[in-house]
């Protein structure tokens, strides 16, 4: 088995063949997806930037290892310049899809340490004014998650057939009358495209740098577009097999806390040390600052929390009135 496959060394020859083919299959699926998406980009410069900088990581690879449907593919970029180019391109595309006054409120802001999408007043923008809540793969029914890593590794053909028949068909038929990979949802931190792609803008860099700000270890497997390399981390596979949450830190510990609730509901376990790590990161935040609170809540039950932020700004545009926040939460949840 080649060392660059990034998989823990197997115990026997049969498993070695299965492991190697499995990695090859996942790489084929991700390469086909990214090539198809890149081909839809009309700007040749941006298309090449994507090919040279895209990183697929997060829950998608975990879902594939568990032979579950992928909710979406999180794509990051390794340079600031790539994030700025991709964000500018898709904000321009989105503005071309919406009414004039709404389009004028959307812009890309290059700040010292990040690239941010600014949507005045609302904070988010979405196609058609609707948004389907994100469903993490860990929350799916037990019947859809019975094939664990050790079994799937020994049956590499099954996942290839599954993704050819179901994922491919879904991409071809969903919104068949609308452009493929069009931007459908904008937030401060990310751009969601149709056909299951989410472009993450909040942080960038090489995979190891990105994962310094990730939350749970089981989502840290990754694939890189420029060299077609798949890295399956031993620690991530171990966490998947045991369904144990291991917190490695995040820029969004409040979001991680909400994710924790969903994982536990589906039978994942977490020890007290991981909870303490989340608590320590949250304690370092000033959640009485509305901008900080809004940033932390972006992507978490958006429909509810955008309304919460809106009401807080009506009351006090600078600081969070905690008593008023409690009153709003009790009223809405």
C-alpha cells in the first residue's frame, strides 16, 4: 500500500486491497464532482484558481466512509487570494439573480484576517426567500448508518455503485430547469451552491491550518484538488468507528455546542474533557457584542437566530441586553 494514501496500515493482505481501492473510489467521486463544478465557472481565471486551491473536507468524506448520502460538500481554499476571487465571482452571480435594491445591499469585504460577505440589514441572502435547515450526517436514522468503516473498507465496489446511481442521478435531476451550481444562499462565512456544494470563506490555508479551527476530529479527513490527494486520518477513522466526539477547537464554539446536541441525539458519546474545551473557548468570547454573537450564530438554525439578532439590534444596536435576549429566546423556542 502506498504511503501517500493516508490510511492506517491494515492487518492483513485482504484488508490492504480493500483499503487501497476504497481510497481510490472516494478520490474518483470527489475529483468528478470538483471537475464538474469547475467546468460550470465561466471566468477562466476563477476556474483555474479553483483547480489549484480547492480542499474538500468535513462531513462529506465521513458520510462516504459510512456509506450514507452526502448532505453537502464543504470546500475550502488554501489562499486568501483564492477565497476573494471565488467570493467575488459568486456574489456577482447571485446579484445577477436578484432584484436591484437587494443586489445593492450585497458586497464582498476584504478584511485584514478574513474575507467577508456583507448583506446589509438581513445578514444573509437566499434564493427564493426559503432555506432548508442543514442536516448533519450524524443525525440520520440508525438504519442509514449501519455500515461502518471497517466493513466498507472491505467492500469498495458498493460505494462506487451507490454514488454512481444515487448521487449522480440527484445532481442531474435536481432543479433541472435552473443553472447547475448556482449560488442559492449567502452568509457572512459561506456561499451555498445548488447541487450540494458549500464554499467556506471564513478561513483558508493548507489543510492542517484549516483544521486548527475545526471542531470535531471525525470531520478532518480531506482531499486536495491540485494533486488529487486523499488523506484519511487514523484519529478520524477511530472516532467514526466508535462514534465518539473529540473536540479539536473551532472559531465557532457556539456552533459546535449546537452540533453537539444533534450528535448526542443520534447516539454519539462525548467525555467531560471535550465539553470543558468547548466551554473554555466560549468563555473567551464577548457574546454581549452583537457582531460577535451574530458571527457565532451564522449557520446555526438561521431562520430563528437571524430573527433573534434582528430584535436585539432593534433594542440596542451596539450591545446585547442579556435580559432582553432571554425574553426573546423564551418567546421563540
